[in-house]
C-alpha cells in the first residue's frame, strides 16, 4: 500500500476543497463505506453498545468499526461512554450534531432508492 504524503500537492488540493466547499466538508465527515451505516444504525436507536453496532453491520471488520467510531467521536458526531467494569461496558449515541445529520441521511437514502438500478 502506498503511503500518503502529508505535504503533497494532492493533499493540499484535498484540504483546499474541503475548506472551501461545505458539501465536501460534510462528505469528508460522513463519507466512505461505513460511516453512513454507523450513523444510520445509531439514528435508529437511542443508544447502542459496540456489539449491537457490529451486529447491525455484519460486513464491517472490527478494525474498521473501531477506527470509524473513533473518527466519528473526534468529529463530535457521536458520543462514547465507557464504564470501568469487567467486561467493558461501552455505549454510543448520536451527539446533537450527529442528530442533525439524520435528515441528510434520509434524503440520501431517498435519492439512492429512487435511482438504484
């Protein structure tokens, strides 16, 4: 796999687009294969444990689920609460900002259903 140069022209152009275009900024936060599915799963429940999220998206690997949950938390779209017990008890839910994404996800789903072949 090729390493990404942080100071490359491509990375500069990518950051410029994300900073100048609100649509690109939004897609940067929720885009990809798994983030929309994670957000969709969380929008259909008040709170979910890690295992419940994993069950709702069976094709996702443990690594990718953990990575995307961390990214969504860093972007303040989800909230993670961990209790120091054995076994670990961790819950996730949408933040207020994440809840604002629900109409966007619904509109995207409606559009996708309309044009899926």
